[in-house]
């Protein structure tokens, strides 16, 4: 088996060369290429969902992923004159499935859930539990770990028939006041 040139291997990964072609180039098996790639932590990447967006949509997604609100991201990336328009536009853009998928993909790559779990381990014995719990809550919200809100509508039938107040004695006084 020939010695594998790691620089050339990484270049081929960036060019999205197939493992079969990499194996031919280095005169080895595809399994050997996979082994080397896992050592280098350089698996070939699929095109990101953000690449299919328009330049303004990309800028919006990057701004939101960086921590800006939907409103401020819309104000910065689109030609919006008022804050109300920015708020409405930001809400509309976030309703787009492609935008949601691109944002989720960026968040998953930048802050994987495994990283949050590792950070949780560090905060378990924190002197300030409120801070660590707040950080955990924010991380879980980022990954949509909370179930969706559920609403329950109930119809209740009640009996609203008149009540006999005669045993309290003031019943006659109340009815006499109404007659006058």
C-alpha cells in the first residue's frame, strides 16, 4: 500500500472527489480511505442548505444564527424603512421552510447537542445554579428540544338556576328594594 499524501487527500475531499477515485489515486481500498478520513476528521461534506438561498436570504440566516433578532436581521439585510416592517418581514422570512432548514443546519454544525451535553457536565456543580440552568434552557430552545405548545379548549355546562336565599332573611329586603 502506498503512503497517502494527507494534503492531497484533504484537497480531494474539498473537491468532493469520491472515495472510489481517492482509493484509485492512492492505490488502496475505499475502507483505507475512510479510515484515513476519520483520522483526519475530514469526511466529504454535502452542499449546505444555505447555498441554495439568495444572497439576502443567506445574510438574513447568518445574522439570525449569530444571535440577532429576526427584526434586526431583516432591517440589516433588506431595504426596510420601519421597525414594524422589519418585524413583519422577519416573521414572514422565518416562515420559509428553506430558511428554517438552513438555520437549523448552521446551528447543528456550530453547536451540536453533544457540545451542550459536555458543557452541562461543567455546570452541574456551578456556584450559580440560576446561570447554568438558564444556559441549559437556551441551548435546548436552540435545538427545539421542547415540545410544541398545546392548547386545550373546554366547554363546561353549568346550572345557573336561581338560588333560594330565603333562609338568610335578607331576601325580602332585597326584593322590596327592587320593587320600589
